[in-house]
C-alpha cells in the first residue's frame, strides 16, 4: 500500500516554505517530489530596474546567511564587465569576510544538525560560539547580518590593527572550540550512529545530479570553486579541499568541521599577509555591452551569477543560481529509500536556503508518473532487499 | 567510545556567565562603524542628488521648495531605508551621516519620516561623488 505524505509548504520541520511530497510504503520513502515557488520574490526582474550600485544591496538580500556570497559573486561579475581591478587589500578584506561568513554558516549548520539529530545542547553550544564570529563581522562591517562590505571596485571598510588583533585572538577561542566538537564525535556514540548511513548519495550520483558544495565533497569529489577556478586572492592562499567518502550525513558533517579548520588557517594567512594600500577603486556608472558568468564558492556550494550589460547603468539581465537549487536533485535521490524520520536530517544536511533558490525556474518533474502494481509478497521482498543494504551502521566510527 | 562524555561540558556551563545580556536594562555598545539611520547636515548639502540616485530603497526624496531662493526639502523615509549607508558613501561633502541608534521602531511608519528644509550650501566637494 502506498501513501502520499505532503510535508509543507508550512510545516514545523521546515524553516522555510517548500513542499515535499513523499510516496511511502510503511516507513520507507519510495518517491519524493519537491515543489518550489512558495517564496518567489521577483528579484531578478527588480534587478533590471536598479542601477549597478543599487543591485549590490539587492543581491545582498537574496539570503541572510550567505549575504556576502551573493554580493561578492555579483560584484566580481560587474568588475569584470567594467574591466576594473580592485586593489589587493580590498580583495584580502573581501576574502576575509567571505571566510568569516563560511565559519558562521558552518557553525550554524552544525547546530542545526545537532538539533535535527536530537542533540540540543550541541545546538546551543555551537550557536553560542557562533556569536564570536558574528561579533567579528559586526566589528569589521558595522552590522551582524548584512555586512554591506562590498562595493564595485573593492570594499567599503578598512581594517585597523586593533581589529586584526581582535580577530586573531577570537580565532584562538574558535579553534579550541572546534577542536572540541571534532573530538566529540569519537566519544559520543549516539550522535555518530544517528548520522551515519543516513541520506546516502554515491559518488556517481553526486556527479550525475550536479550536487554542489559540502554535499558533493562528502561524496568524495574534491570540487571547490576556490581551488578549481580561483577568484579574488584564493590563487595565492594555501588551503586544502576537504572531502569525505562516507557519502552520508556524517560525511557532510565531517567535511564542514574540516572546512572550519581550513577557514581558520586561511584567515590567519590573510591577516598576517594583509598588504597595505587603498581598499577600493572608483567605479564607472556604466558598463559596456557584454555578458559575464561569475562563480563563487558559498558555504553551501557553488553560487553562479550571470550578468548581462547593455551599455546603460542598469543590468539587462541578472540570473542567480543559488547552491541550494543545485542540490535539490541530489536531495530527492537521498530521500529515496530512507525513513520518514530522516527527512529533516537529510534535508538539513544540504543546508537548504529556500529563499535563495526561489528564482523564476521551471523545475523538472522528477516523478516518473508511473504507479506499478505489485503483490504484497513482492513488496515485502523488495523492502527486505532494500533495507538489507541500508541497515543503520551500528558500529559507525567517527572518521576524524 | 564511552557514554556521557558531554556531561563535564554541561557541568562546566553551570558556572559560566550567560552569553546574553539583560537587554532592556543593559544595552550593548554598537561598533564604531554601525549603520543606524541616515541623517542630513543641511549646512553641507549641495543638492547634488547623488544620495537620491544611489539609494537602493528609494528612501531619499529631494524636492525643490523654491528654485529662485535655492530652497530644497529632503525627506528620508526611514520606514523604507535598509540602513546600507550607501548615501553616506555617495555624498561628496559628508553632509549625510549615520547615527548609532538601533531602537527605532514605532507604531506608525509615518513617524519614521525625517525631513529638512534648507538653502543649498556652497561648499567645495571634498571628493567627487564616489560612484559617478
Ligand atoms: S542608508 Fe541606504 S537605504 Fe537608507 S537612505 Fe541611505 S542609501 Fe537609502
Ligand atoms: S549626496 Fe550629499 S550633498 Fe548630494 S544631495 Fe545627498 S546629502 Fe546633499
């Protein structure tokens, strides 16, 4: 017997409006379908009526958590269109804020993962430590959430020595705390057992379904825009791309924790090698007719902006592909043959940001539309066969 | 692996200061670069309209009261303002500045409007409008 369970658009398990329809047999999800469009804001159309400068603040408000990702992606594209070369110091500060944002986003995610796994004290502690990063961001940019640090041709705020020292001191605390979270897994068996084996996404599927970010890297594919197509100053910073090969939620957790440590190293490098000089150059008001695709590794994965200019002071077209959209197809794959109880966890593991992803898109319907009729016996055998390969890993080990 | 490793951490936190402050009684200081609400110093405004043009929320409105006397009125619709401080960046004479208030909510959005009526200033711009 098959049931269809709708979850959302409004549901306590989901933080943002999205509609999931799952066809279940007993506790096991056989088909999953994601429907979007509950949070469409007409932002791309609005961008066509705003000047290049105004659009910085518009793209910043695509998302609260990766606000810097979207502006950097946009601003980088516009700088290419205007043939501007931002000064080194500006790029360093831009990268610094980007990495701080990655830390805050990953800590936020860790907390959410803890919460979804039923480990709420973990959630509280990671979020309290996240306040350290939020304070740094507030000190650098003036505000906690929308930093507004980017401008076309550089950044808007400079760093002074006091701030540099404050950041380096705070980094030490963060390092220690992250070290603690990293070790927690080896000694907290219930947490690891809850995450291991959930939301399996094989390497082949991850590539075929165009997963991005930590979801992709947790399936053992070392793909990172910062390494593959270095923008800003990533070409000269030593860092590693973190991967895991467990292909499950545990792997995604591990990748994010490892990335935290890479972020600390990157920030330390940036601050110790901060070049002197101006932070921005003057930008023209118009851009020559041209088009550009700008890529950026947001905390959730690859963010793509396509910008087309037509010689005026406004873009002709701005298209945003947020990382969450790239992960939807993979999420459907992960949900299939999993348990209903794992839905929030799997869904949280891609770190979804619905309002980022809601663009004018036509989503390909993933359902086959076919309903097969099979006998109860065959069904039982099928479920046995599937669940045989999918038992919870009781003896799961913390891979760090 | 052992059970209950989290307990020492939990106990430690019993003796820690809370991470929050008693907000209405105690207030945190805002950072130096905090972006509050924009305000105008009319004695410096040369009515170049750079702020009006660059404001992403279209929150600034400059109208001429009397062209002959060079009297202008500027209204900042603080209810629409997104506190980005682009107007401050765009202003060539530093006539526009941000304050550091953060408790600015009101029961009526029209109370948030601020307006100034002033005679256009004659000051030499310190910088070109940064975004022209
Ligand atoms: S702070 Fe931003 S939104 Fe507010 S008036 Fe200035 S430019 Fe407009
Ligand atoms: S940019 Fe400055 S000088 Fe120009 S109109 Fe605005 S406040 Fe006045």
